[in-house]
């Protein structure tokens, strides 16, 4: 696995954890991509590059949670 892939997976993990926490606290509709990016400590553009959309991020977060945190489940 390349360094870029390792960094992408680490960023994905940070973002899905942040998304899970905020969506659980605020709900899906009230949680913005900006808030998730701020909570994860990444640029908002990173979220769109990794997941494409808020819905894509939500699906990745659910897959991550239901698969028990397996890295391969993120994308």
C-alpha cells in the first residue's frame, strides 16, 4: 500500500468518526459538511474528494459502523 493510500484511509477514518459523532448528536439534516470537516480537522474539499457528497459520506459511515470498522468497508 502506498503512502497516499495510507493517508487517504487515515483521513477517511477521521472523517467517518467525526460524521458519526455529529450526525448522532445533531441528526443528518442538521449536520453540515463544513461542521464535519471542522470536527475532523480536514478541509471541506477533502470530504468531497473522498466521498463525493454528504450522502456518500453517510453511506461510508454506516458501512464502516456495520462492518465493525474494517478499513476495506470505507469505499
